[in-house]
């Protein structure tokens, strides 16, 4: 109780006076340090400042309406420009050279789609074969133009008869046990 700093110490006034003097000395030291810091400028530090000329947030995709817009734009690297409908892509490099590419969508196909395409290709081949056969079956022999003007210039036609069987024979393939 006697050493408690918050209780008035009536029995030891000298101790209280010493404590107050110590606190005043500490405050004086702090005031002198603050005054010295404001009066004496701090030693200058080397100031380094970095300037960034190229932007860091490069856009991944740029859109352009025409090649004229691509030509007007300045680029810092190979930059792709897509048309609004995503059918054309222009790639511009730092020299200003522009390459143009046409884009087509690749649709993944399942087994049924592949089978349909294969069958359509076979149908197209058969149609082509039938057209070629029609030209070959006419057997129209045209006479060549000769130097003799008294000859017959009409084409000579001969009909051909093909022997094709119209019936199919069926062979049983059953096995005996």
C-alpha cells in the first residue's frame, strides 16, 4: 500500500518528488529528440523510380471491324484481332505486318454423324458412277471430220445388248449338326 504509485504517499514525500522529477526528465529527452529530428534533415536516400512504358495488362483478345482498324492500332507484340462474327483473325506484329486467317468452327462428331457422312459419300460416289455409265452406254461413234467433203458426216449409232441376269439365286447356308 505504501509503494502503490496511485495512492498518495503521505509518509514519503521525497519519493514522490523523485518520481515526478524522473518523469519530467524523460519528457525533456523526448522533446529534445523531436526537435533535433525536425531541425536536422535526414540523410537523403537514393530515390529510385521505375517507369513502365509497356502496359502489363495486355488484352488477350482484341476485336476489329475491318483490317483498317488493325492497321491503325499500335501493338507491342504479336496481337490477334478477331472479327465480330469470329470468322476472320488478323495477327499483327511489332513491325506492322499483318497476316489474315479464316476461321471455321470444328463441330465434334459422334459415331452416328460419322456413319451418316460415310453413307452420304458412298451415295455421291454411286451417283457419279451412274452418270459416267450413262455416258458410256450411249455408244455414239461420231465420225471424224475428214478432208473428203463427199463423205457422210452423220454419226453412226450402234445399239448394244447386254446380257444381265435379272434373277438372283439363293443358296442355303444352313449347317447340319
